[in-house]
């Protein structure tokens, strides 16, 4: 079962969510003073939702917008963490279009048509639950 949006994330969960390896998160933590995950006994990191949003902004600036580490450090120094948070979500016009291939158009009759209708209803319910 997936965690809620307010749940803390482990480093592996955060890395998966952001699409970067775990060592990159540890590296960014050493380069950016504003990345401070909560640490438990033994040094285990837990990322709060705010931490994930900051990391998403850093990832977007470094990977998508071409900033250097020094550039992001300067941005934080001059404009604060709010500016980095503002970049964590892509602007509405920049979101990638849905690139799922269209389902194949195959003539369906009888029992297959009923089975297909049942599957489409189940998919719609699952899609609704995942949102």
C-alpha cells in the first residue's frame, strides 16, 4: 500500500520518487545546507514532504533547467528556499503530454465484448483509487 502524501519517506523511497539514485541525495545534502532530512538513531534519514518538495526543486534546477551546483547555491543565498520550492512543480504548460499508446482497435463481439467492458470498469475504478 502506498504512503500518504504527508508520510515521511526513507532515502530509497525519496530517491525513487525523485528519479535519482540514493547517493545523489546524500551528495546534494553535502552541497546544499538547506537540505536537512530528519535523522534517527544510526543516521537513518527520513524525508518530510517539505524535504521532498525542496529536493524536487533542486532536481528540476540541476537536471531540467541546466543550473550548476554553484548556481543553485547562489539562488538560495539571494532568493531563499521559497524560490527553489517554486521550481519543484513544473508549470502547467510544461507538463509532459500523456504518451500512452492508444488501445488497438480490434473487432470484439459477444463474451469478449462483455469481458472488455468489465475490465474497463475495473480500470476506471483503480484509476480513481490511485488519484
